[in-house]
């Protein structure tokens, strides 16, 4: 099964909850009047598109109806697809233009952070890149062993110390290993805890200082992993982390387990951050770079 087919299957719950209902509304009305628009807006909000994003989508649809650009149900579906794609925006590939480049991966426990590191590592290695992973989540029981399993499956090098070690010390070892072995990418798996913003900022600052010192000028990505099944809570998490870290993008996991795939629009609208990867399954190859056109195509077709 190709990834588009996996994406389409993974977004099945969202498609049924969101666009199945939209189709029902459109079939119920001879013309798209204000009552129909209100029903469409309510459906979007229930799919976790978010109130603001839903209002923007319906406002744009209303304008197109006024301009007489929409006459049929098919026109309405095509317009919604176009509006949603434009709102999500173009995908932004990872910035990996130095050797090595650094991906710092953060997120709360349970969001799928460690598995995301494994899947991204696998994808980069498949593209011919030499990948080194730093096991800097040294606090959670068995986190290092779990990461080791994923790195073994991905065929990438893991730099680790014992549980309870200083995360910055692990990053120091990994940075030196990556540099001396001409690795293309260093991926840092950080602790998934958020006791408070001060603790988080202190830990990330220490890790960042090590990276800046050992790999000066390295291209950097700070990726936040979110669990799509948590809906609007994912937005709240992202806002907290955005205040504590200089995020460059998001990894959205578990889209196959939720009817709330509309969260992609809400995230883009509320945070202004690109979704760089999406996960639609548990297998090591069930993660891809995010493509807005493919995403909306999977929802509408």
C-alpha cells in the first residue's frame, strides 16, 4: 500500500465525521443559504478545525457564493477543498543543509515522541543520510531501551548513557560522535516531561548550549510531537512549548486513531507553525512529510 492509500485509510474517521456530514448537508439543501453555512460551520468546529479557522473557511465560502462562483454541490466541495488547502499552506521541508544538521525532538510523554524519532530516522536513512540519535530522555523508565529498539529497526546509530544521566552529557557525546563520523543528521530525543516552564527552558537551554558549542553553525530544527487524538489539548500543549522553545515545526501523530484530523487547520491557524510530519499508523514507514494537497485530497476523495 502506497503512503497516499495509507493516508486516505488513516484519515477515514475524520473523513466520515467531517466530510461525510458536509456531503449530507449539501444534499439536504437546494441552494447554499445562510442556514446551510451555519450547519457547515458547526460540522467543522466539531471536527476540531477550531472556531476561528471554521469562521474563516465559511466566510470565504460565503464570499465566493456572493460572487456567483459557486452554483452546485460539486462547486461547493471544490471550493471547500481549495480554501482548506490554502489555509494549511505549503509544506516546509526540513532544513538539513549542514553536515551534520540537528533535529531536537520534544513533546509530552505519550504523544509518540520516541516512536517519531525512530520513524524519522528510518525515513532519513532511506534517503541515503547517515543518522545518529542521542538518547537524551534519561528520566523516563525504559525510554532508552525503547529508543534502542526503534534505532535498531531503522538501522541508525544510537548514543546512550545510563538511566538518570545528564541529558546534556548524552548530547555532548552524540554531537562529537556525529561530527567525527561525518553524520548527516543528529536527532536528539529529549525528556517528555513538563513539570513547569522553568524546568523545561533550563534543560533545553543546557542542551542547546552544548549543540551550539560542539556543532557551531549547524542547521537546526526544533520539532514538537503532538498526539492528534487529544484535539484542542494539543493546541494548548503547543502554545506552552512554543513559549519555552523556539519551535520550527510540528510532528502530528495518531491521525489514524481520531475523527479530529481537522486539528491540522487549527494548529496552523493558532500557532503559525508548519506541520512537517504526520503519522497514520504504528509501522516504521507510517510517517511522511506533510503535504497539504495530499492531506485534503485524502479527506475529499
